[in-house]
């Protein structure tokens, strides 16, 4: 119970969920101590062992993230059963996760949905703080699980929003769409990292506008 397992899910595990996985790792401040958090990803229709899409890998390199060693995985019920938090790009992915493991319904959210919930003060108000700013792995993992449970409790109490607005659409293969997708992912993932870290020192956020085009010509308006 000293490890909190976070999984991102998209369709093929080649673009959106790998971006979320590696950007999460980028936004985790080394000084805070993250031995308690394991971040991974999978695809509802993925194939095992494929490399990340090259443009996505190049974009990660451009913002200082590390795409090395990534290979795709197909989501399984066993994976979901062992996860503490599953964050999906689309509603269809959330439905697929719950179909594989119905017991995961209270720990499965759209990425944007979860980011909205953890920004809601009542969700974090009653959480136990670790005994120290860099609390033990067990303390940090326990607090993260409390955060997920609180988000599930408040999910039905938040002002209603069209669920489709919480989706992160699959890029259409163009550079502009990929950059827009990465910016969206960076924004919400940074919010989630901050919430998971809790009272420890906050992550040094690099503005999402620093994501640069793959052609290396600098940020675009």
C-alpha cells in the first residue's frame, strides 16, 4: 500500500495517454519525493509493444520530457484492478474501463473531470496531511487515495457540465492539433500533480505556452 498507481487511458496508447504519462513525470518536482507514485498508461484498443507516435515523442523532447523506452500496452481487467486512479481521454474510454472492471467505477474519471474536481475546495478540505512536508510513501499514497475517494463523493454534487466537454479529442495528425492536445494535457496534468502532492512544495510549473512546434521555430500564438 505504499505505492499509488495512476494510469492514463486512450484508444491506442500511442499519443494522448503517453503524453499524459510522460508530462506527469515531467511535472513531478524531484525535491518532493515521488517514490510512492507509479504512473503508466494503456489503450482500450492498443497493441502491445508499439512505439509512441514519432511526432508525440518529438514534442515531448521539445518540452524537456523523456519519451525514451515507451511501448504501448492494451488495457486489461487485471491492470485496472490494480490501479488506484484511472484517467481517460474520452467517455468511451471510461466506459471501457468500467466494463472491464466494474469495481473501478469510483476511481475512474475523465482527465479533465478529475482536474475540475480536485480544484473544488470541499474535495480537498478534509484530507489528512502527511506528518511532514515530504511525508513517507505510505502517508502520501494514503492521502492520494483519500483524494480519489473525495472526488468520487463530490462528482454528483458539482454543477452539471456536458460530459463531452471534458473529453480530450484525438489529434487529427496535424502538428497544430497535436500541440493543442499537448497543451490541454499539460494544463490538466499539472493541476492533478499539484493536488496529488498536497501540502508538499508545489511543482514548478512551466507555462503550457512553452510547448514548441516540432519544427523548432518557437511557440506560436
